[in-house]
C-alpha cells in the first residue's frame, strides 16, 4: 500500500522553483554555469555575472564601476551603441609557482562579455573610462536629444 505524506508548504515555493528553472535554462543556453553548491550542500543560483558592477545615474549621464582585479586594461574592450554598453575582454589566470599548490581559487579568469541596457541613448563619442586599483570606471553621458529640456512658460 502506498502512503502519501504531506507537509505544510510555502505557497510561493512553486513560483521560486519556476523562476529557478527559467534562470537555469537561460544560463544553460548562454553557456554560463547554472548552479553552484554552497557550504550547506544545497544548490544556489549565481545571480550576478562577471564582472560585478555598480551602476548609478549622475547629473548628465550614468557611471559604471566594474570589478576587474588582475585585468590588463589593454585586454578590455568597451563598446557603446545607442542604449547598450558592452564590456568584453579577458582576465589572465595567475598560476601557482613551482612547488606551490592552490587550496582555493575563487577569482574568475578567462574571457568575459557583459552587456547592459542603459536607461537612455548615450553620447558614444564622449564616453570616458578609467582603470584604477582593479576597478574600471566608465562614465557615459546622455545624448543631447535625451537630456531633459527646460520649458519656459509664456504669460
């Protein structure tokens, strides 16, 4: 005889599982790793991609800080077209010296590409980039037609 055992479930867990499945399928189709196992032994989703970024709006545009420790600025390409920014390049792996063994390697190495949708069309010719202490800062100004215009009220 088959006995059915039930337990109280969170009603949102079904949606969490569907979101997880969709995320994993998207990562699989783009060639990114789908799941990693954490300390608890349970799989968790990698929510961010490489490089990690902070993005904020400034007075006349947007500023992006991308973490690229160990990258050579000559190996990084920045492309801005319309309302998209694409960072691509490579980070070279640092191999252990002879007689040394790695116990843990968490810093990513290899080729990367990351594209962000900007909240406006950019002025591609005025984009500035600066690399310092492993952080790439990209400053992207709004195009003139995207800047808010002050309207004078006639009375």
